[in-house]
């Protein structure tokens, strides 16, 4: 499936042939509540009536507002979420996201391979 732009243009969403939804945020963006709502709508659109594991590439995201962090507690079509980042700022942002009690299992990774391995475990128990 071809990637679709998240309303507002700060990211893209696509469903891969491997059954993993990929949400990729542009580096340097500041994520606000409206952006998270738009991303969830795009995720739900590509998922249809199914749930899929989701890889969120948040490497280099500039900031996530407090209001945006609160939105992460709302369920969407993700069955589990791997947050992918590369540095200490990404890890801190992920800690804030995980701290709001997301509705599904959510973990932070610095390795794309490890993140996908963890996500695909849910498809192949």
C-alpha cells in the first residue's frame, strides 16, 4: 500500500506487506494534539476494520506537547506499538508517551530490526 500523508503534513502512514503499519514523523516537527488525532485517523483508515502492529518512527521529532501526549491514551487500530528513535531526546519523548498508559503494549527501540522482530511476534506467536 502506498503511504498516505497525515493531515497537516507532519508525517506519513502506510501498511506494509509484512502486516505492520508504519507511521513516520518528519524530523524536527513539534507534535500537537491535532497531529496525533490526524495520525490516528490515518492509521484507522489504512487498517480498515483490522488491528495491526505499528512502528512509529519518531527519530528526530522536535517535541511532543503535553496535550498531544494525552491523546496517546486513546485507542486506534494498533495492536501494539514500537516507538523507534536514535538518541536520548527520542528516549525521553518515548518515556513521556509510554507514561500516559497507552491502550496497547508499547515499547521504545533504537534498532529497527529489534522493533520489527518484537512487532511481528504478535503475528507469529
